[in-house]
C-alpha cells in the first residue's frame, strides 16, 4: 500500500516535538473535583495545602514520667537523688492538672498527655522512684526534655503538600491529623487497553501453535500503568476481526473513557485497520507516524465525546516507547503536571544512529564513583527484542540532528517508569 494514498491526516510523519505539541493543543487539564479525604488515595491533588492548625495543638509529653522544673533537678543523680512532692497525675486525653505553685513539685504524666505551663521538662519514669507522695529523681533533664511543643510537627499556615502530589497513605495520615476532611483533586484518568493481532495468545499457560506468539504488549502496558494515578480496563484482544473491533471500540467510547490504547494494526499493512475504524466512528486522526526510532507508526486521535486514542505499533519496544513518551505526556497533561524533564547523563559507549529521527534506545543508568550518572546503551536495540528490557532501567534519547553518539558525550535519560511525585 502506498503511504501517500493512506494518509488520514495532514500531520503525517512529523517530528517528535511536533507530535507532543499536537497532544498539548488538543487536550487540557481536567476540571478538579472535591472529594472526601478518606476517598482520595490515588488521586492527584489539584491545590497546594497548608496546615489549618498547629500540630501538636498543645505541649505534651513524649514519654511516661513526671513533669518537673528542670531547675529543681540541676544536681540530681543516682548518688544524690532529689525529692519532689507529687501534686497530680495527667493521662492522655485529660486536661492538664491545675498546679498553682510548681516549685519543688512533680506531676505524674503519661505519653501524649498535656503538660502544664508551669513545668519545663519531663523526667522519664525509669529515672525516678515513687514513695507515697514523694518522687525521688535520679537524673538531671535538660530544659524542654521530652516535651513535644506546639507546632513542632505542623505549624499553622505552612504549606505542607504541593499541588500535583499523588495522595497516598502518608498524605492521608497528614490530612487526617490536620482535620482536612475534603480535598480538591483531578479526576482519575480512565484508560482502556486493546491488543490486536490474530497471532496473539493471551494465556501464558497455553502452548503456542505455529505462527503464534504470546501477548507481551498488553501485560506490559497494564503493569506499567498500575503505578500511575489512573483507572485501567482490559478491553480484550482483537484477532484482526474488523467488525468486532468496531463494536468493541464503540463500547469503550460509550463509557466516555478518557484514553483508549491499542497495540498493533496502525501501520500500512493489509490488516492495519485501526485508522479506518477510527474515522468510521467519527474520530479525528490528529497525527499518524512520527520521526522516531523505534515506534514510527504511532497514531493519535480524538473523538467528538472527548475520548483520546493512541494506536501504538505492534512491536513490543515500539509499543513501550509510545506508552512512555506519548501516552504518559497526555496523562501528565490531564492531571495538571508540567512536561517531564530528562536526566542529564554521560554516555559510556558510542553508537551510530539515523539522522533526522529522534532515537530512543534501551539503556541503563548508574552512578559512578564520582557520583556522576552514566548511561550505557544496551545491546539488542531491535524493536522486537524484549530481553534487553530485563537489564534496562530507562531510555537514552538522542535528538534528530545527531548521526551518532560517542563515549563521553552527554545523553538525555528517562527512567523506565514515569516518576510522579
């Protein structure tokens, strides 16, 4: 099939940065929603959060012991115990005991209990002995010892959590402590995943027949997306059945899914039916094919209901690159995050590349003895080779203008997983 006769868009075989720009032009950050804090885990915060109050809200004891005046115990030791009069007891949850004259006295206190303003230190219970109403003290605490002061954890008005953070158990703990019952978040991005190809076998336990291969793209995509603040659906595998795919795609569109991803059937072969199906169902193909290697056949489209569509190539590395550099960019965009920045590293091995294409290679980065980040471009860069992924922890990216990279040159590195917080 002639490429020129198969164009579905004016944006055909475009540069990488042009493709990213078109994603931005055709999308926007989702409108935030307000939800209960206890339902917010996994969502992206749409606002900076400040502490509405100080925590602790009162001075309290960090351990079981006695509230004392440190000046009363300046000379206390095991050989020279100091006797103090017991004047009360305060447990966690109590109001602080009323002590009018604290000089020469002690108040028994439990961990977390409020400490009277008249006292300025806590002596641990193991450094004391109680006989009747007399407390014998065998150590000399520092002023302020074992007292948790007002605002020592959170200070009222200070910014504590940044917009764009993904809510997790740690953040929920902070919000609960501060009494923040509701938060503004971005709606989770919903994503449906299709695989295509009659050669695919989904069941790992199934023995392969001649001409078959196991499906690695969908497991990879599903697993990769698990670590992001998204909701993911397995839309199934299509075995090059065009009419069935049309019906299945319509089902996902009717759900108003934010992003639909498929792998395979987007190039120019006789069974590459994705572009025509998108057009048939009313979708606009924003761009098709980009000057990248591997991953050139990538397709990006948008439907009238607002659903976005990424057609990733079928080769596993091409699909992985489309996910990592194009789908992830749109997810960041929908969730109000800025464009990702690469890590500047030093390449430790040279390699030739085709000029005019942005080249994305399987790579491994590590710190050398001088704490510099070095990147090794791995062997086995063909788009069908998965084995190098086992050793890779990211991608080395070279700009279109280059025709090679040499040892010692700077190279941009992107971690395998999109880093969020």
